[in-house]
C-alpha cells in the first residue's frame, strides 16, 4: 500500500528551531544569575509549556522573582526575533510537497505564523 499521508513534528525536524529555545532560556536565566543547562533542557522536554516553565522557575529558584506568564512574555519576544531567521532543514521542502501533510505544533502558534508563511509553506 503506498504512503499517501504523513504526520510529523515541525520543530527541529523541518525547521531548525531547537537552538532558539535554548538561547532564549539561557538569556532569560542569566538575568537572574542562573544557568540553563543541558540537564534542565532534557527535563523540560515532553512537558506541556505551562508545566515545563513552572517546573523550570521552581527548579532554578526564581519562581518568587518572576511568574511563568511574565517569563513567557519576554521569552516569546526573543523567540519571535529568532524564528524570523530560522531556515528549513535540508530536504524539508521536498518532503513537505511530496505528500499531503499535517503538522503537529505543540509549540507556540507564533512559530507556525512566522516560519510557515515566511518559508512559503502556507
């Protein structure tokens, strides 16, 4: 039976966004004299956004200095600027137009709006 549809993730698979999240968290935590490590990053993976950032702020001991809402507001502004510079990964465009597609976008709608429109995929 031939493949007619494909469902796959967007972040880091089609568009090179992974470094953006790390840089934004490093920048945010430096404001509070904290370091964003690979270990913290690994423990945030797979969590819903609110849960991940609630955990992060508590884990690094700044949950009494900034709310998740405030953190994400600043974080999202940084991401928007970085997403404008993200490029499609090698082979992504060919994959996108070979089959009908559905994208899983757990990440911010901002990512979709900035990248899919700029790259010309929507």
